[in-house]
C-alpha cells in the first residue's frame, strides 16, 4: 500500500543550546530551515563575515543531528550552518506558485530529489546567505555524497570537504563506457544472488526504494519512537556485534557479512531488522542520545514521514536520475579533503574498495592523516563522539588554512 503524509504545522518546540538559532530562508523552490551558530566575537563586530561551514545531515537525521558540534566549531571563528535538506524536517518544498507542498508521496515526481538538484540546493543556500566561498562543506551518511559532489562540481565555491561515514564514489561513468557496463551488470546480478541464497536476502537500498518502506517505518510494530531508538542503537558503537572490517569483494556471499540493517532478510522490514539487533545487546543509548533528543526525532518524523529522504535513495538507485552527473566522470575532487568516521561504523566498508578508491583516485588532495576512524564511535559519529569530531575538524581546517 502506498501512503502520502501531510507536512503539517510545527508544534514540537526546538530545544537548542542558547548559541544556536533556528532560521528559515527562501531558496528557489524551498523554504529552507537551518540552524546557525556564530562565534561569540560576532556580537562585537556584527558586520564582519566569518568563514562559513556547511553541515549536511544524512538519513534518518536532521539539521538537529549537528547540535553537539556547532557551538564548538563556531568558537573556532566560523559561521556554522546546518540545514534540514530537501524532504526533511522543517524545510518546506514549494509549488510553482510559491505555495507550500503539504505532502510528499511515493508517486511524486522524483526530479527535485536527484543528486544534482540537491547540490544546487546547497549552492543556492550559500548564495542566499551572501557568501562567495565556503571554508568547508561537511557531509555525514547520505550528506557525504552531496558534500562530495559540491566539492567536485564547484571547487571555486567549496574550499574543502569532509566526508563522514560514507566514502564518496565520484561521478558515474558514461552509459557506454566499459566501467559502466561492468558496474551496471554487477549490481542487478548481486541483488539476484542475494535473493537466491539459502537464506534469501536484500540490500537495504532496495528496501528504502520500495513503496512500503515509508509506512513500515512510520507505523512499525514497536512504535515510531522505539523504532528510531532501535535504528540509532543498531548502527552505533553500543551494539556489541558492530565489528566492521574491509570485505574482499562485493559478491553476495561476502555482503552477507554485513549486519541485517544493511543486508536484510528478504521479507524483513527495517523495523524488524533493527529490533533484532536491539534484542541482542545492552542499551546505553542515553549516554549520547537523550530521551528528549529521541522524542524530537520521533516528533519530526511523525509529522513529515520518511518519504522525502527515501526519495533520495530512489534517485540514487535508478541511473536515469544520475545521468546529468556523467559529464563529471573522470573529474577528481581537487580541494583538500578529509574522511572521518567511527571505527565501529560498517558504513565505511559496506561498498568494498570504496575507501581505497576515495583516497587513491577520487580525491587529489587527501593525506593519510586525513583519513580518521575514531575509536568508540559508530555510524552517528558526530553525536556519539562530538568532542573528538570537533577536534579533528578544526585541526583539518587549520591545516587547510595554511596551504
């Protein structure tokens, strides 16, 4: 069954540190909601434009996911901005008449959600804020892909890039290249092989692209709040079975090494997959994700649903939505680049060889010291280990500023 969920008036109060403000700005066909932290010195010289850092969240997250690092980054002398990206949170899509679109459904046109358009959103946000350069664009999870393309396509605008948890693969090859023929044959073949295993499986991106995923996650058996708790827990350093390591190849037999939240049982929903993980370990989630934080995530997603974010996955999975990126094939990220993740994050290795390709080919300027896996952190690294993340980011930016 396909569902369409209304984007209704915001009721849940946004509780933030005093130094973080919540704002909205019109950008093309969006009213973009963003969080902003300015250095304390800004109050004494409000006309001075501080260097800009853009923070891009992933799924199922929000601008709110950066709350623990924004103030400390701003005290490094930066204007720190974290938007709710298209289809998420309090950012509202507008129709051609400028009227807010009240719902995002599975049958909607996917054109606005293609990756090239997500990059355009960020470029226009920077322009709307009257900036002509960005000190760093930092992306986590799916936000890493957007950040990577920002740096690849507009190195004149984005002066450095930090990709977190998900290695950026670079631009796709042209349709008729030998590289594309190999990759286009491999992916459907692996999906078929997964489904034909003795214990049939499926890739999570296949599930996220399905018509049922939104309703499954919005109305799960354990309830929305508990599902989000299970999801955050399963991919964190708290789950004792997260012991990631490189895989030799992307064969079905190797991919089954990945946890069930990546390679799911064929008939499983995501709430079922992460509930199983939650039942297998202890739950010290409150050490880094408070009950109030969890309630905020649940309130926001109960209001918007997940379909906006899921539409990103649908565009990623269907090559017709990425053909405009093929013009950049072979182009490297030339600005200084960093990869930052948790040592217990399977996201680093879910695509075999991706991290090595990022270091050796995709990025022209990524030093060995700029590939960092933080101990005792899982997938939600900026929430699990915020102090360490801030330290690494500021260190990288200081190094970049001297080059």
